[in-house]
C-alpha cells in the first residue's frame, strides 16, 4: 500500500505537469514575475539598500495580519489588516503561546510552525524591487493554514484556562502542565468529577460568542465592505461589452464601434473580450481619427470618457444628428461611466 505522503506528492506532481511543461518551454516568461520583483525589470531596479528594504519588507509582512494590510483593491480592502480585531488578537496570542512553548518547554514543533510561516510569507517579502507590493494577500496565501492553526491554538488555550477558572478542574490540577491542559483532558476530568457546575455551559457560550463575532466581522467585510470598494474601483468592462452587443443587436457592425482613450479608464482589451472577440481592436488614437470613418454605409458608435469634454464637443460639432447617451449604473453610484455617441449611417463631418 502506498503511504499517504507519497500519494500526496504524486498527486501534486500530476497537477503541476502542465505548468512544468510551460516552464520548460518558456523559462523566461515562467520566471519573469518572480525575478522582476526580486531583481529588476525595465521599470524598477533593485534599490542600493536592498538589505534594508528586505528587512523592512519582513516588518511590513508581520504587520499584515493585524495592523496594515495589502494595498491592492482587487485582492482585499486596501490598507485594512487581513484579520479582524478578534482574529488578529488570537493570532498574536497564538504566536506568543508558540514562542512560550518553544522557550519554556522546548517544543520543537513550534519552531517548525515559525519556519513554515516565514517561508509562506517569503514570496511577498522577496519583492525587493517593488516594496510597495508587500504585503500581498495573494503571495502570502500559503500562510493561511499556519495563521489559522495559531489562532485555533490560542482559542483552545483560552477556553481550557477558562474551564479551569470557572471551577471545573481535573482531580489533580497541579499535575497538569501548561502544555497539557486541553479540552479533551478537561472533558475526561468533567466526567469523573462530582462537581458538574456551569463550567461547560459558560465555556461553550464564550466560544460561540468569539467565533460568532469573528464570523460576523468577516461576513460584513467580505459581502459588504469589499464589494463596495471593488465596485468603485473596477473598470466595469462588462458594461462596455454590453453596449457593443446592443449596438450589434440593432444592426450595427462591431468594426464600426470605437472607443476613445482616457486616463485611468477601461482597458480596451477587456472590452474586446467582453464583446466576444479577443482579437478586436476598437481603440482609436484621438477624436480626429473619427473623421477617417466618414461615409461608412452603416451607423457608427463612439464610446467617450464622460470627462473628455473636448472630444464630446468636437463630435457634437461634426455630427449634429448624432445621438448622445450618458451611461450610469447602480454599481457606479450613479456617476457616469461613459458616453456613447451614435453617428447615423453615411454621415460626413460638418466643417465650420
């Protein structure tokens, strides 16, 4: 029979095979992201004080859990610690408990936990050329089980001590060393004790209150705060794609639809994907390029940034018969996302 750990290694190797082939065929692309963050690329170079940056990255990574979080809005709520207040407190308590067990009781397992946690954070810490990308929620994903373990260890220790404090003690409390006080041992002691009391009930209520509070905080962060900030920051490329599909549904051709460039606006490549043609290139250089489309037999559609008054005024002057529509949606809090300009078939620019 194959040992479990060998089966897990084999399964991991099987899953990794497609990525391994890509790494063999395109080693530069496979290593580009990691090496560019560690070393440099065309944009950023390794700072002269790389060692100090590395040390500061370690500090920032440690603060990630309960002080200052990731700044990337796609991954999380910018700047907010990845753990809520209670979870963050349990994490600190768990780390303290782990260090205490390592020093006081020579529990080598705690050293393994610390080493694993450090290496799990290393993909984020190693971003020396781009220290602003540390801490990273995505790159520190491997730390999740260790963080959860430390939190659970802390909660278990608190519950075990609370169980003792409320009077439900084992027959010989002095024989229980710090590291051996467990819920299991206390349950056994409870069964053999004549003093039942309300200990289990109080501990249960406390545990439910803590877990319930953590659950509520994360529920609000995940389903309320995060979607709200994501909506405000997102490009909403699907809305652009819907407009193109609607234009086609009413007789327009995709090749007669265009988008004007705008600062910090939608990525036209995402718009092409949402419209159903990844190879489509809808962007034009500037509003003057619209005149090169004059005389086309079909109607034309131009999508313009709502704050690009110059382009909108120019299109209104050239094509006075056009239809201008301001597009605003609930997810943009009623703010205009773009303006569509539909030019009639065969229209020529009016010169004034």
